[in-house]
C-alpha cells in the first residue's frame, strides 16, 4: 500500500472561545480559522437560533454541530474540519447547554469532545446534570477510561484551581466533586476574563487524559473572553478521499428511530412551523432524520478501491 493511501496520524489542534454572538463575529471567526488553523473550534454564547444557517457564518470545509438557545443569549457549537470523522452524540445531551461529538481514532476508541456554557445565574446544583453523560460514557467503556475533553465558559470565578477549593458550596463545590468522581483534571492556570477591577479563570479545559494535552495557550480576547488553544497528542485518523460511510442497515435500532422521529414530530408541530419557509422546514426534517440514522444505525468506512465488488452472481 502506498503511503498516500494510509490514514494520516498527527496531533489535534483545538481552540475554544466564548464568542458572545456569532453573527457579529463572522470576520473574527474567519480570521481565527485562517490564522490558528484548528482542527476543532468550540464556541460558547453563540446567540443564534434555527433561523441562522451555519453556512452564513462558517466557511466551507467544516461541519458544524450546534445547540442553540436564541438570538439573545447562550448557545454552543463545535466546528470540525471535514478531514475528520465526527458524529454528534445526541444521547449525551440533556438540560445542560452543551453539545457533544465523538471523533474516530485509529484504535477505534472514540475521543469525546464537548463545548459547554454554564450561565452565571444558575444555582449550584445545575451542574450536577453533567454526571448523566459522564456516567453513560463510563458505562459504555467499562474496561478503559474514556477519552473525554470538555471546554467552555463555566463561570466559576471563585474556584481556586491551585488548591481545588471554593469558599462555599454555592461557589462550585458540586462541580469540583464531579471532576474528582470522574477523574477529570482542569488545565487552565491563568485568567481568561478581564475587567477593570478583577481577572478570573472562567473558561476551562477539562480532560480525562491531561498528560496528552500540550501547548495550552491563553490567547487574545474576542469579545470579552480570551481564546484557549491547545494540542492533543492523540492519533486521529483523517478521512481518505476514497473512503465512504456504509450503513449496516440490518443492525439498526428502528424502534429508537421511531421514538426519535415521534419526539421531533411533537416539537415540530408545536414550533409554529407554518411561520417558517418550506425549505427551512425541509432542512429541519432532513437534519432530524440524519441525526437519528447516525445515532441508531451502525456504520463503517469502506474503500471501494480496496477490493472489487460483485454486483451480480
């Protein structure tokens, strides 16, 4: 096999930032993608809804996985280079403002990436819902610590990350308990948010394999938060131009697909669909179907050039 036909292995570069409104930061985003050239970009406080298309903001060559709130606040997304195999993990999402994806790796052990935003007005126990997706991942991988990376704006200004302590329970103790229970380490050591009177560490990078994180840098500000950039020394398999995804339809969970589409139908019929255009409704419908297909039907990557396929006996 020629070297060009093999999967390429390299470090993975990730950038995370509270963007404070994607629509007004389009030029900043394009410049960040061009200069930093990350494989994955995690954004918080995107402030968009279903009326805003990803193609209006991000250039070609990227897949965008979103969890919108509305045009006035909140929202998260993950932007992934199309060179990587990424799938949104809808089963890991709950009431938290977070979006999860998995990245295919050479040893077939997935890398789970999450972009998360915790609003500053949330009560102390709000973060306890982070236990749910983490418990699912630990149950899914009982014999090996899952590779989990979570980055975002958590709004815990009073946590002392040198001592992993807080002045009181309401200042973030439930969050520290989660990190301790699931063997997750926080890696950001310097302030990421500056005001005239105080600087705080609000934007965090959390990982179950901290030794594999390198070159973590606190960069310049976009809006009022600094960018975080870092590398993972984790061998990620690029998609070969000659490969394609092949679904194993005989192994699909069609009962769950029906339940997914029933939930979508309930939401769709209650979401004033008549006020949207036909094209917008069609896009929502097809996205819901594909999300359920990717979740419930196993697939594999096949190379049609690697062997001849017999179409007829």
